[in-house]
C-alpha cells in the first residue's frame, strides 16, 4: 500500500464515521491543521500517532505501516514520483 492508497482509506473512513479533522486532531493530540496535512499525506506522523488514527477510524494496521504513508516527500504530496520537484 502506498501513501495515496492509505490517504484514500483514511478519508473514506473519516467520511463514513462522520468525523471531523478537529475530532481526529484531538485524539492524536495535535493541532487540526497539522493533523489535516498529515492525514492528506503532506506531513510525517509518528508510529504512535498513525496507530491512534487507524484505531479511531477502524482501519487495518497496514495503513499505518504503508511504506511512505507517514514519511511523504516534503512538498511532493499528490505528485507522481517521476516528476521533478520545482
């Protein structure tokens, strides 16, 4: 599973459970903006934080262990890996 797949599962579960980024941020113990960026794959998350998210959202732990789900290329979220960073 890659970062994009993990993000898709996170957002689907968030919607299904009718959770807000603010509610997730409170459980993670971080600011809403930081948490939102992390859940969208734009900011790294610790293993503990990722575990909290998957538990809260009822996701498989594979989401938290996705190779690049918690450590995206800075500033490259959503871009295919073959494109150069501007």
